[in-house]
């Protein structure tokens, strides 16, 4: 093997002017002579990277702070070979949310219990089985592929990564690639670990999703629906556009479209949230009776638009001499299966009068089965 003889004949320190950490000194008297080539004549990392970077005329070596300890050996090799040293910049590692601990794929079970990480794991537990990805290894919030598969935009991930340990100024958050390239400076990179913030990433995603044209949203949402088996060739572009517009800001990730299955299942396949069904349909004394009357009232109407359904329901409320709250919650659960969602009358217009009536009748039938809920 071949070792590099560390010069120890003087008291001079090995000085690195790091672009992030400033002046860093190393004492050569405390350093062993490093092996730079094995007995089989294969070079080791510190030797190989110096020759490679010098031959490629690399001007800046920007890397994780863990490599700071390699730098004095490399600096001595640059000097020994007569190469100009590159600018070294050792940036902070990415810390797990809420800690100063380095983010690691080996601590997934610990992260599952983290309040900051919880939403990411819950999203994966819901979405990936629908996509047939529940058994695919590596799809966890520590891996980049997770964010691709669950529907984050590259612009959002880039934005979030750029803000880990660096800032443009004290107020700018949302930045495009062009803005980052134009303004990036090592002078504004911090020394301390940069904590990964899932909520901040989601806010970047919401911003950049708002910049996506409707046509692109439709195309990508359709791909998720098809992969989940919730769409066929019958769905019209206009229909999907109505759904996406009704969902509005709730569509943060592209996979969020799968949370609105009420628009993509047959009337007799609609599933009810058990708690909502009991609270809004089974528990109120006259909810089932009112739903039956409303179904008949709808049948005799010509409602097609959100405004039309709004008018019909409010006319029904007035004629029954009841409050809107006595019917609207039960109606929502009967028609969508949920206690909350898109605008009630938007949902009714998207589904159409016949589907609304069919779903109301099915909810009434469910209510008669001794409290059994599907």
C-alpha cells in the first residue's frame, strides 16, 4: 500500500477557508499518514477524488458537513500535486422534523410516532394501497420516490429543498428554479442542521399546485384514477374538470383526487362514513322521513345546476317549515357518504338528479337495517 506522508516538520496548521464555515484549522501533528492506494494499486477515495476533481477543473466542492474531516488530507494532496485548491463548502445535513438529529431511513418506526411526520405516513397508508403500491419498498417519507408517487410537484420539492439551510432573504418563500439559480449564494447558507418541515413542504405544494393549468391537473388526476381503478373511458373531460374545480384548494396533491371517490363509484357502491351516517341519518328523529320527501321533491324538479339544486332544496325546506340544518347534513351523507366535502349543491350538480335520488333511497334502505352501515 502507499501512504501520504503528512508534513509535520513545522508548526503550521492546515487551513481551510470554507465558504460556509469560515476558517477551519487542522493540526497535522495529530493526523496519521493516510493510505491513498491499496496494495493492489487501486486508489482510495481521498486520493481519487482529488485527481478526478483537478482533472475536471472543478472549482467548487459543495458537500455535506460529514466530509469536513476529509478536507485536510485532500487539501494537502492538492498542494503536493501543484493543483489549485477548489473552494470548499460544507453544508449542514438535513435533520428529522423537530430535532437536530440527521434524517435517516433506518429510523422509520421512530418517525411514525413523530407528530410532524404523522400526516405523511397516514397519507401513504391511505393512498398507496389504492394504487397497488402498499408492498413496494422504499416508499416512505425519507425517500424522494415517496413524494413523486404520492403526487408532489417537482417545483414544490425543489422549492423545499432549496430552503433547507439557505434563504434568498428574510421573506421570500416560494421560488422557481430560475429564481434559485439566479440568486443562490453560499454566503446565505447556514451552519446549523436544516430541519425538514413536512408542513412547509405541503405549503409549497399548495402554492405550486395553484399554478398548474386545469388541463394538466385533469391529465394527472386521471392517471391516478386509472391506476386506482376508479375511472374508465366513459368519464368526460368536462365532467372531471367540474369535479376538480369543485374540489378547489382541497386538491393539494394529485393523489388527493382519490379522497373524492363519491364522484367515481356507482350509486350502489357508495360507502358511508359510519360515524357520520349514525350521527346525521340514524340519530335525528325525522332525518329518514325528510330524506324520503326530499327525494320525491327532487324527482319532480328539473334541477341540473348548483343554483338549481340550491333553489329546490331551499324551497323544500320552506314548504316543510323546517331549518336547512335539519336536512342538509343528512342529505350530504346520503349523497356523498361523508360529513364534509365539496359544496353540497356543486356535488349534486356533478352527480346529477337521478344519482342523487338513487343514493338517497339507498341511504334510507341502509337506515332500516338495524343500524348496519356499509
